[in-house]
C-alpha cells in the first residue's frame, strides 16, 4: 500500500489539472481567433513588398524635403493665408506661421507672431507682443522665420501615438489618420516645435501635411506657391537635379532643436542663435 | 476537480472574455491596418484624394486671358493671382455651374462668385507697408498718408492704393483709378 | 478649448491648454489605488498585523477607485467612442498604449484578490441573507460554486498570496507608466526626467495611504466603533516614510533643474517662482510636506506617548494635507508643463473651468463615484472584518431556542 499523499498535494494537483483542462480548451478556441485577428496572413505581406519593388524600379523612390530661407522672407503672411484657405485650418490654430524677431540695443530680443502672421506684420493687430519699455526704442536688426511641421525622420509624434493614427509615408511625409485618431493630444504634447494642434471641428490631431493632396498631383504646397520672396522651397531630395537638391548642395543649412535628435526634414537657411 | 471548481469557472470566464475581445477586434480593425506599418494604409489615399483649392495662376488664364497676359508680362508677376484673390477652386465651380454641395459653406460665402474680392488696399499693405525686419530691397512705404501727400495727392481716410496703381501691372495712373486699366499690359 | 491670456511669445498652436482637470484627476485616482493596495498588501503579503483592521477596506477602496480610473480619460478624449483602438491597435512605442492592457490586467488581479478574500463570506451570506432578492447576487459573486471547505480555503489562500505578490509590481506598473508618459517627453523640459515615474509612484502611495487613513478614522468614528491605535500608528508611519522619499525626489528634481541651468531653466524658474508659487511652495511643499512631516513625525517618534485622540486628529488632518500635496504635485506637473511655451519665451495664464465637460465640478463628481461603490459594497459584504462583523439585522434570524419556563420545572425532567 502506498503512503497516502497529503491533502495539500492532492489539492494542488487537482487544482492544476482543472485549470489546465479548462484553460487549455479555452485557449484552443481563443487561439483560433488570435490567428485570424492578430497575425498577418502571409499573402498580405507579399503584395506590399512587391509593390515597393515595382515603385522603386519605376523611379518612384521620392523623398520630399523642404527648405525655408529666412534671409528672404518679407513677412507678408501670404503663406499663412494660403495654407489656411487651402486646408481649411480652423481659426486660432496654424499649420504654418511666421515669427518676427526684433533685436534691441540692450541685447533684448522680442519675438512676435500675431495671429501666426496672417495679417502680415506691418499692421499686425493688438495681439503683438511688445514690452512697454521697448515701444519707443529703435531696433538694431530683425528678420522673419517661417515655421511649419518639420516632418522629422525620427518623429517623436509617431512614437507616442497610442493607436497608430500618426504615421509616415514612404516619401517621408508625416500624416494623421483622422478616422483612427482618438483625440488624446499626446502627439501635440510630444512635438517639440508646436507644429500640431487638436482640430476643434474634427476633434482629432492635425498639422501641416506639406499639402500631400497637392504634391501627389505634381503641384507644390500652397505656401510655396504663394510665397512672393522664394523663401520656401519644396521638392524631391533624392533627385540630385531638383531645385531643392541644388540649394542643399550649395548652402549651409540648419534645423530647429537639433539637440533633440528628431532629425527634421525641414531645413533652414539663415537661422539665428536666438531662434529656438 | 476537487475544491477548485470556482477557479475553473473563473478561467472559463476569462477565456470567454479574451475570445470575445479578439472576435470584436477582428471585426473592427480595418483589414489594411498594419500592412505597411502601424497605420491604416488607406489613410494615405484619404489624404491624397482631397481636391487642391488653389488652382494656380495658369488656370485663371483659361477665362481671364487678357488680365493674365497683362499680369504675367508686368512687374507684379511675382505674387500669384490667388495671393490677393484667394483660392480659385470654388470660383471655377460656381461659374462652371458645378455642384458645390461637398464643400464647406465658409469657402463659398466669400462673395457671390465664390472668390475673394480684394479691397485694393489691405492686400498691398501686406507686402508694401514698411516693417523694420523686412529686407530693404522690396519697395515699401512708411505710411499711406505720407506716400500720397509726397506724390501731391489728396489723402482721405478712404484712400486706396488702386486709386492710382494698377494692381496687376503696377502701372501708375495718377488721377485715374488703376482699376480702369486692369487688362492693360504695361508698356 | 478657448484662448488663454498669453504673456511674451507663445507658439501659435500652444495658445490652448489641451490636458486639464481630467488629466490631473486620472493619475490622482490611480495613485489612490496604488497606495490603498500597498496597505492591504502589507497585511496580506508582509504580515503586518497592525494593518489587519484596514486591509479589507483598503482593498475595496482600491477596487472602487480603479473602476472609475478610465472615466476621466474617456471624458477627455476627442473621440471616446474610438477608445478601444488603444487595445485593438496599440502602438508598442507609446507609453499611453500600455494603459488598456496594464489597467485590465491590474483590474483583474485586484478583482480576483477581493473575490478570494471575500469568497467564504459571500457563500455564507448566500445562505444567511435576510433578503431573497440578494441571493442571486451572492450566487453570481460566488460564480455558482458554494464550496467553502477547509481545502478550498487553502487553495484560495495560496492563489491569493500569489496574486498579492504579483499585484505589487502590477500596481507599480499601473502608476509608473503614467509617470513615464510625462517623463519621456523630450519636447517638454518640465516633464522630461527619468525621475518622473518614480515620483509619480511614490506620491501615489502617499495619497492612497492617506485616503485609507482618513476614511478609516472618520468612518469608525461616525459609527461609534473602536479605532485601532496600532492600525493608525502603522498607517501614519507608512505614509511618513513614503512621504520622505517622495519629497526628497521631488526636491531633487527641482534642484537638479536649477543647478544644471539648461536653456529651459530661465523660463522654468519664472514659472515656478511666479505662476506655480502658491501651488508648489505653499500647498505642495509647506502645507503638504513640511507640516505633515513634522506632525506625523511626532507620532512616529513618540509612539504611545501620543494620546489616541491626538494621533487620530493628526491622522485625519495630516491625511488631508497629504491628499492636497499629491493633488498639487499632479497639478504642478500637468498644468505647469503647459503653462509655458515651447518657444521658451512666453506663458499662458490658465483659469480652471468650473463647469463644462472637463471642469472642476465634473472632476469632483467623478472623484465621488468610488465612494458610492464602496457604500453599495458595504451593504453587501463586510468592509471592516469578517462576516461576524456584518450587521445581524441583515441576516436571517436564527431560530430562538425556547427556554423551559421556570414555573413549570416540576413537570420537566
């Protein structure tokens, strides 16, 4: 006769047996769904890679880039108006804006962007930032800096989107899927440049798209077309004969907040150390 | 099955919940999600299919050929038509009697012809009213009153740039409104 | 969202504050959950017997608050109907995407733990409840299994220990990831810090312990029941120790910013010394940290020499100040980080909405809901002890044993 096992052993064994049986049966059912729901079926992967190959062979290896030449900007605000009209940007928000930098003899810098520069800067309106003590002082130098989404290579905005609503196309353009975005505004917080906003009409995140709907039809972004000073240049940086490639080859360019490592695709000519 | 029946039921409940979750997920997540990256592939097409609202000055020439000729050969050919007149898409649809139902009202309400009617004053000041930070190569005036008085004109609060300047060619016609010569090319 | 008054140069898209009361409330609620859970785990896992009187209540309170943790988030989302996308297509690089799974897992662990703790009482009350309408409720809670033999209890106990031990890292995960949501954002110099998850977790524990302490003392006092001295002493000591580590790290973060004096320090210094002066130095540090440190420290040091009444008052008052401290800390992090612009040149003056979807009143309302759940729970199951403490008047009357009548004794044998 074998030594009777302790009640503890019996309990533990029975318990594990029960759980294993029930769990195993449930898992089998569950895994059926897992296969269909979670895993990508092999044939889904094939067409994407085959297409990419065909595109590359057809010479569609386009990578877009943008250059802002701050030495040429006259602060007319045409780009801001054109963008707002082209993309239906809601009032109070900007997909692109122009900043005005004014330097005073005591070394102080005053930065302005009244309504994003939409009315230009000659008669900007009452939202102009002007410290009282400098109102009558003659400035020593100044310039304008247009800004827009930098369409970074290592985007912090795509990194933090919880649902995969923020993404990058093959050409390097960062877009938002307005049907998946839940409106948490995490990407808005994560953008170091303030390029994003929560659109109050759609309640989703929104930002400059480099006028994706225009550039995919062979047109230029609205801000580039409307700029009368050639301060904005857009094009295919993987084509060495394009205007932008030539500008990048012959100029010293900077990016904003390079120390953050987001690797913006929007480059600037003539940035000053006071431009943050 | 001794003394652990309640755990068996708990595990079964959990399994049902997980299976239910996966089932709902398979129905709700779009099939083209995750194909190329962690996003819905058709979102790219959603963005790309939007209609450009600025049509480009060359397309304005289809109907406004004389003005286009005057403008493109004159000194003011750098700012585009739509810089002062706003986007032209709605205008082409309204005059071409196409349906505008799919567009927001805001785009149509600018004027009867769904294109911005310039004031002949505000638009000019955007570029030509002097600001300190502007590169000095652009012709600018310090103030409207000073400019008019300097050129022996009579300034009133209603004075407009187009009272003397042709906005398309920059041709100056003192005493006569510049609007009378909109189509006339500068010689 | 409306425009706020700006000072200096604020980037055009930053003239709105996107994360307001709801986003301050969410970590506050999950914080209370973590702290209450630690108290109950100190008893269940680490055998701190002084906390036995509060361990069941702490667990129930943690569960009640956890039930409503999602509500402030759903209320804030632009599209709450799409909220499940976070679980259907989570982006693995996003800390926020962790919410769905971490929350569900922890909710499951806590629910099962409470279930196991209360299982024998549930079955007992199924048999003994006076109200027939409640019997199906108890039956469902028992999952239809009425086995409360010694062997079943032994199995329950083992599983409970296991859950309590994995529950602690799960609770740390539930709150740590919130800190990471802020701490990993390099775009915001006020948030970006590796200390952020630790600070959030420690302040969470402080708030949870404080809440348990306040509720215990006040509820027992209102019901005229005994307040266990050792329990209050243990609660005060736990809160005190965690307060010290929490405040040290909070101050360390600030001092580190000031000492390194990066490009962002100029504007952060102005932020902290002007806009956040009251909420940080007066509420968070002076009222919320220094005063509780001194008062509760006296209780920790002098132990039995402090009269019970004084100890209880310090427990409640200290607890309230600690709750204010943690609320102020959350406010300073979330709102402070949005009150200055990424241009590093301007500020936003924020006036909190009283009404509205994301206003103060909505926040207070959501915060009160867990107490409703706790109240309902207390009608069904005993909060403060085992089933013998459950009100007898809600249970079936036991048949009264008939005593033989004294005057008839000559007829009884």
